[in-house]
C-alpha cells in the first residue's frame, strides 16, 4: 500500500466518505488525463482496424478467415511489443451461409434481397414454395394457431427502432432467435423476418438464430428493409402471396479457433490481479468486420499499448482478450470463463468494446455498491469528452457475460449506436464507416478507465454470481 | 389565332420586344399556375411509381419484367383515361448478368462485391486469374504499353465526384464505355472499374459498356466503392496483386419490347402539333427502377393527367412516350425518331424526366434564339419553386437525343442530382428513396412547362439538325 493510499484509507474512517474521500489518487488522475488527451490526438487504433479488415476481412467462426485472423492477431500483438501473447484454442461451430434465392411468385413475380440467418438449415434441394402469413410481433406470432401456420411461411415484419442506445436491437434479436421456434411449433416451413437493422440500403442483416445454442429446425431468412417493404405491399393486395426460396446453408464440421491473449504485465503487489480489455476477433462473413468488431479489437489494443508505452508498468496486469466466435454462440467467452474459473477473483474488472466506433457518450457500471464512488470519480475524468454518468446495471458486453455472472464487476463505455445498426451484420460493415476522431475518442475513454482500474489501490468489489437463462418462453418476451 | 395572340403579334412589331412583348398570355399563365400549385399539393405520381416498382420491379430490356412493364403501362394509361394508348414494338437486345465471383488471390485472399457491366461478355468457364494494373484515369490507361497490360487486368480507380448537376457521371461513364476498349487494344484480359456512383454502400453500380452500340470484347466489372478501396489498399502493399474472376454474363436472343405511347389530344388549329413528355420504361435489373426511371414515368404521366383533367383540351396534343430500352442502347428512342422522321416538324418541343426525384432546381433549354423570351417567361412561373434560369445548351435527355438531333427543341428541368448517384443503377434503386414532396415538385414543374408549351400561340422554333458521334478516340476524352 502506498503512503498516499494509506492516507486515503485513514481519511475514509475519519471523514464523511461522500464528501472528502478520494477514490482515485491525484497522481493516477494526472497520468490518466495525460493518456486520455494523447489518445484524443492520435492513436494506433485506425491502423489496426485497417490492417485487420483489409488484409484479413471476413472471419466468421471456423472459416479460413477466422484462422487467418488468429494468425494476424498473434503477429500484430507481438509486433506491438505485448507480453505473454498466445492463442488459447477454442472449438467453434462452422456454419456456412451457402447461397440463397428468394422470390415472390404470386400475385406477381419479384426477386428479393435477403440473407440466411446464422444457423439456418438449408431448404430441401427442390426448395420451398408456400403461402405467406404476416405478423408484426412475436406476440402476434404466438397468437396464431397450427391451422393458420402449418405448411406456410411466417413473415415477422417488425421495424427496428433507431436509438442512440441501440435498445431497438433487443426486440429484433428476440424475434430472430425465437420467431423460428414459435413458428416451427405451429408447423411453419420457414421464417422470414425484416432485418434486425436500420439500414435503408439493399443489404440484409444477418445474425444468430440460436438461443442457448439450440439449433434451428426450419430455415430463417432476413430481408433487407426495402424488400420487406415489397413483401408488405404485396400482402396489402389482399391476394394470396407466395414465396419460393432455396438455401444451401448448412453446418460443416467444427473447427479449432482461439482466444488471442496479450498482456501488459503488472508490477508489484497487485500484479496477479487482472483488468480485462475484451473484444471479439470473429466477424460475420458479409462485411469485413470493421465496426463489428474490428474497431473493438483496435480500441482495446490501442488503449493497452498506450499504457504499456507510458513509461511505468501498471500495478495490475492489463490483459487484452480477443475472443473467438462471439457471433455464433460465445464459444470463446464461455471457454475463457471455464479456463479461469479458479482465478475468477483475480479478475478485478472488465471492459469490453463491441458496439462500433461511435463516440462514447455514457459510462455505466455493474460493480459493488461501495465501489460506486470510484466510478463517479472516473466519470469526472471522462466528462470533458461529453460522457454522461449512467447507472449501475451495465451488462458489460456479451463476451464478458460469463465472467460477470461469475462475479467479475464490469464498466460499460457506451458508444453512440444511432448509426451502428445501419452497417452492423451487413455487407456494409467496412472500413469506410469508421471515423478516426470518434475511434480515438473511444481509445481515450478506454485508456482512461483501464489505467485507473489498473493503478488504484481499491477495487470494484464482487458481484453476486448468477445463472439467469433467458429462453424462448413467452414469459421472457 | 386568338385575338389575344394577334394583339401580341402586333405589339411585337410596334414595341421593343425585350421590354413589352408577352410570350405567354395571361390566361395561359393563370391556368399554368393553378396546375402548378395543385401538383405541389398532391399528384398521382407517387402511386404510379409505387405500382410500377412494387408490382413489376426490375425490367431490363428483353427480360420478363420488361414485357410485364409494357403490359403494366398499357393498363395504367388506359385506366387513367388517356387516349390513343398503344405499344409501338421495338426490337431490343437481351443481355443477361448471370453470376459473378471476383476475389483477390494475392497477396492475401479477400472476396469483393462487384457487378458485371451491361454488355460484358462472360469469362471462360475456368475463369480468369491475372495480375492487376491500377490507373486512375483514361489518360493513364492510354499511356500504358501493350507490354504493361497484355495478359493482365486493368483497374481504373477513378472516384466519381458528387455534384448537384451530376456532372461527375460523364467522366465515369466514359471510363465505363471506353476503358475496356483501350485496355483490350493493349491485350488486357478484363477491366475492373470503381463504380460510376457515389454510394458508400456495398452495392455495385452497373451501366452500359457500349459506345455507339459496339459490343465489348473483354469482361467489364464495377466494384462497390468499399471494394475498390480494398483493392487500392492491396496495391499499396507493393506486392503483386492478383484477381480471380468468373462471370457467366452473356447475350441471349433479341426480344420484342415496345415504346408505350398515350395522348392528351389537342383541340383546334394546333392539334396536329405535339409536345413530347418522355421517360423510359425499362430499368436495370439490380434495383426495382424507382428513381431510374420509375419517377420519370410517374412525373410525365401525372403531369399529362393533370392537363387532361383540367377541364379544357390543350391546343396542341400532349404525347407521353415511355421509351423502350434507354439503358442499353436507346432502342426505343432511335425507333421512335425513325418512325416519326416525316412528322418531326410537328414535334414542337420535348421534355424528358430521367434524373430521379430530386427537386427541380434549374430550367434550361435548347430552342431557337428567337424563342428564348418564351423560356424566360416560363421561368417566371417556375421561379417561386426555387428554380433557376439555366442556359440554352440543354441536352434534353438521352431519349430525346435523336429527336433533338433532327431539329426538335427541348426544355430541360434539372432535378437535384446530389444524391442521385447514391442509388442509381444499383440494387438500392428502390421506392423508399423517393420523397413525395420532391416528386410532386417535379410534377409541378413539368405540368407548368407542358401546359405552356401546349397552349401558347408561338412555338420554340427549330434546331439545326446535327449528327455528332462521340467515339472512344482520345480526342473526345
């Protein structure tokens, strides 16, 4: 314990804590602010996302691009000077999108732009041709009888809401991962959904059909928004609308991928404690994975690199984890949590970057109540960048979920998601959607938070372990 | 001649014309303004473009959609109450896009989003794999020797400029229609160009490779802008960049299509004179042909319909011509001009709508010098809608080109093209890109101009016939 920390500890007993206690010592604040300001001016983040997206590109779990991404990450992290760079092998599913042909055959012909959803089985060789039943919500779908749906195709035509928080996505993903379950229970042959995205361009939005890794039994297809409009217009004619579809989507054999890990080792008494900076290395196959999650990869690497090069080792170890297969089952996140179950208490806090390159606008957290003063002081360092103070209900991100459920506190730096779902999970997820200044602002926020977390005497406490499972049952709608 | 017109004619001899003569009588002005204001409030245009794009959709020359569009137009024009509705048969080429697979194979693999250009031959069955040579202009391409290009693929990486006038498109289309000619002369195996469009989305921009209907001898492919970026980045590595491509594009046998014609018959002494309102019925196959040229079809039909329903027949006949195959060789425009060669002098003026639904911002013309006072007076009726007065060098549009070259004057109503090339000739050309208010403003401008042209005593004179041919020779660059 430093003299400074001892003084603070003493102060916290002698004085009303809410008024006088200082959670973050001045020297840590000064250095955090210096890192923050340097990141705002420039960071290596853009070069990293450019290299990953241009030289590797699409990297869905189990694909050749996934393997290339692991090699790229090892090489890049070594070249940047990180320590303990290694790949922890993770077995991943390998689903192949194949080809898709989908068209209206009645009342008039029209082809549609669409994509198979992740995990969709293909159609029989001869395809499927059937009448369409349109609903606008999962509740409306549940209200249909077997008689109404059997032998037909369900069209769930929900328009995703555009929000800074991205909150509209939760409704849409629930339709994506549960709509086919509800439809299949009622004998439907396939489900077609309006893309779980806000793009007005002719690029369909993919994403996983899985919930709790239960395989889909009927094909699931997402239409570009303009194509959902075409189908909705045809339904308004009052005549029977028929679709014909053929998909060659299928599962191939599982492949070995890896979580790629690199460290900025801590120095001294707290060196065995770890601050996790997480992002995911995989991407969907349609784009080049720039905003999902090339920018996350770039942000956490750039933030850790700045701390590494700041002249002094952090007190705690900063561990960058580039998770395998976030998109299609969280393989890497689950594997990491299993592997580190016995050392979970050494994971003092985690930050994940997986919401694109929009400027960070909110700091939230899920930490022990008695550590909220640290978050509040951290917020004062972020506030000059226009970052609000959020609540203590942060999820921390999908890849940190298993660690959080095991008790690890998380900090959440919310990127502005207003435009995120215009590009996310579509062919449009490419480098040109990344704004350098916003990306640097993200690095500034992450480096500030990570530096503070790695260097203060106190920590964020522990969370109550939980094991909530959210199924496709109506009660979770 | 009306009493009013006789008075004007007298006045034009007695007084300095520029000061006192009135080209458009007050009663015509009053009625034109009433039509203009009614169109601004509402018109049938949106319903027309919605019906065409949703119920017919893609309609490239010779396709089943093309035939469906001709039936749609006949039915729609009859239903709206037009007279002399008929289809004038036109033989059109039928080029089929087939499939395209294009990917970088060295220095690292990456698939690319691209599309074959109209008229491209396919590749051999085994595809083409060759090293890439990148240039940024036609001049740079011409400067390459056979030694530098033979056996390679030419990549013309010109970034189209965004302009209200759409002027950047001329440079890009010249590269599209002449780049392959220059490259083939030097032994190149194929040409790849950056899309002749401004979209930042992953939709490639198609368009014709033909100039003066000379068939292309090597494949021509357009990359989406993001994909041209990927290729340009790979070239900067300094290593040899190789592309592999396979295309099944091909010509099928010619098909019969049609110019669809409908009239608002004139009444009285000038009824055998014709004011042409033109647009094209075909579209490229990637989108649903909303802005190119569904909106043009809608604008001219809606404008003519308003005049038809205004209570009194126009003095001249208003003829709506929906031309066949504008996109791939102007088949309908050439056929119409041939068919009407003997009556060309009865075509007093033409207006074409083929630049999307952006608000009209400029009135230009190509009329006899002594008719410029009519254009100036017409402008006073359009000015309240924010429309500027342009020059007397209007092209009048591609489909009116053959008539203009034969001496028919044209008026040009320029739509704001700032965003036009974000959607044009791509899969993104869909109904949701059409703004109702801007579309109505277009109808207002067209109905004003058409009403005036059909009802004034004077006409726009004649143009000097011309037969300029712009080839791929360097002198025309």
